C-alpha cells in the first residue's frame, strides 16, 4: 500500500541525491515489494524529462540473481557480463531500492562464491566507486527489514522515514563543523572498551553525507592513511553483519595498517575467511562518524546503523578513491562501534567527543 511519504522520499532520491537532468538515462532497480516507491521514482524521473530504465531484482545485489550466482561457474562470477559493463559505462545515474523478501537469503553462498561475485562486480564499478556516476542506494520498509530491527512493519516505516526525510541542508551545516575539525587534524585516536586505536588522516579530507550516495545520510567519512592503523578495537556493542551473517564480539589488532590478529565470539571462521578474501581485505578503507539524530538504536541494518548518532565505524577493504584512498579490495565491510557508553575520540591529543557527545 502506498504511503504519502513515498512521494517526498522519491523526490529526495531523484533531486537531492542524484540530480536527474533532462535526457538522462536513469537505471532504477528494486524488488516488487518496493513498487509504491518505485512508481513514485519513475514518475519523478519522467517529470524531469529523463528516461527511467526499470530493473526488477530479487537478491544478489545489483547484478545477477541469487539462483544464477549459486549455480554459475567461478569464471562467470569473476567477470561481469559485457552488457552490464556497457550499461554502467553509458547510463547517467543509478537508483537502487533494497526491499528484500528475506534478509538472510545470501547466507546460502559460499565464501568462494562471495569472493568471486564481489570481485567480478568491482571490476566494472569504477564509475560508481569514484563517484563519476551519480548514484544512490536506499531501502523500503518491508517486513524482513522490520523483523531484523525488532519492530513491527508500521513502526519500522515510521523509523525509516524519520531517518531519511530530514532537513538535509541543516544537517550538512551541522556535520560540516565537526568534519572541518577532523580535516585540520593529522591523527585520530579512538578509545573505548577493549579499544585503543590510532589512525592517520593527514592529507585526507572528510566527506559529509547529507543526502548523497546513501539514504539515510547522517555521517562524515574519509579513507585513513593505509599503513597508519595501530592498536586494537573491539566491536562489543553490535554484531558485524555481512551477507546475512552476524559476527559478534569482533576484535581486531592492527600493525602498520594491517589486521594482524582477529577474533570473534561467534562466526569467527567466517570473519577470518572474509579477511583472507584478498590482500586489501585486512586494511582499512574508511573511517566514518555517525551523526543522524533520527537513528538512536541498532537495527542490524548497516545503511542505518553506521549513521547512529554517537558511533564510529570502520570499513575493512576497499578505499574511497576520490578521497585519496588507495587500498584495493573486493571487500568493503562497515563495522559499527558505539561510543556512547564510555568511549572517546581524540584529534591530535585533543578530546573532541566523549560518551558520544561532541565537545567542539
């Protein structure tokens, strides 16, 4: 059933996030469960004089389907179909709406299938990773996501719209104040339970996400210097989620930027397999700071959880090229740490956040 907020949501995606222009070719992808929002997006694209290229999917990300991924040989998974490659080279924008029937359906894939498929997609996704292709990913309030969040579906819908339909101009100005202080610093220190980690951000700059490639926005982030991570971090508060698997109690120790020791309370074997996906998987591609005032609880949904106000997140794997990141990997795994219970962030030795509250 259509929600009147879907029109506002669609206009945010089409105008603020992507900036659709007349004559553009815009790929719009989603599952049948997201039809009310997809219809509003198609209408908005049409009203702006652009072409909407609708693609329906069920699972497996942007390319392929779950059944194809499960049964295709490795050499196919490792190379994106030529048509898909040409499509990414020629289209002008990409809007992806996630609305899964089952958020754990990717758990049927083996580590090797995940590695091969991720590697195959990455080779053709340079325009996306480098932000040369305007794109946005978002979600629609379906039962599977509501169940993961521990909410009834109408409750989750209210949560989603409240996190997404903010005054993004005001949010950008607020977050830019904090991002500017990071840009003026060279070293970040993160301290908390089982955690004392330092990173260099010298020469790197923060990007404020206030209605950009991911909705909801509500973070600022950068690629830290690749060989700079020293110390340890424990993600004791929330599980790390990847392809429908929960990995709890993740503990990582870094030397010269590389994970040299890793453990977890559950699914440790999966964690270690993922870290061994390729050489770049043991290095950091991103440091992010969550600031969305509409997100105050964990939902087992990284699109929201990485923006929880009062958290930080680190991404293992691929760096952000247009922010100076040089690490290359088929992996980009965001893992969230809650700083509100006793955590602190220091910049060049100055305490700037304590217990999730800003002091600057």
